């Protein structure tokens, strides 16, 4: 833990002194600036606390390879991970996974029951399988499949909308196809439900 704390401090110092790249990409930023001091995230940046280490490592690789191509990834994360070694990536992933996550609790509680039904049962008539089949019964994630439980409503809603528009996360991810079958009401309900999951 001390080693990670030192790395975060070094990243903060480096980020404050590195000028923007010539091609105007965002400068390297400290994880905590966007993901919070306790890695609980904000509305636009996901909580990393309690996230699966394999998932964090795979996403950093996707940022590095420019596979994860949504606008915030291009603007912030591609450059932020550019200088991380494989050891830094592993250490950061294990560190964030060790922090206890807190639910965002920021969704519409009136939609939570509908969201839970979609999460647990899917939408058979729209050929959407249950989210629980891949993400676990409590949205806890499995190996490199992310934890969804407790993520901010706005973040989950935004990601589902972006996947529906054709943006990607990792090569071979089924999420763009899945999200393309979700309507605005289903997205609202899922994002609301997941924000309350502990």
C-alpha cells in the first residue's frame, strides 16, 4: 500500500509538470483527480474502488491500444496511461481492488425494481440476456468482467448510450451489441438500479 501511495504521489508531481502533448491531447493526470481520493469516482469518472483487478488491467491495456474509444477515453485516459509500466498497472489494479466500494445511491429509486428485473432476467423479447449472467448476481464482476454494483447512475447511463452508438471498450466485448437493443427507459432503469447495489 505504501508503494502505491508513493506511486500516486509521483504521478501527481509528474502530471503537474508535464506539458500538454504537441497534438493537444490532455496531459497525464493523477488517478485521484478524476476518480476521487478514495477511488469512489464522480458522475463522469467511474469508481475504481472494489473493481476487479483483471478488469482494470484490461481497460488500461485498451486505453493504451486505443481500443476503448469513447470521447472521455480519447481525451483523458489514452494519454494518462501512456507511460505506465506493466508493473505500475498491476500495482494500481490491485490497490484499487483492495478499497471497499460504496454505492453511489444516485439513481431514480422508482425505477430500481424495473432495473433489477432487467439485470436479473434480461429482456428475452429483445434478445437481451440477463446482466447477471456475466456480471454476477450482485453486479460484483467476474475476472475481467467489471463490477457494476454501486457505479454512479450518470456513468452507467453514459456508457450504455455510448456502446449503443457503437463505441467500444475492449476487443470482442459484447456490450455494443447488447446496448444497441436497450431503449432509453431500460437504460434509465438499469443505471438507476445499479447505483443502489452494494
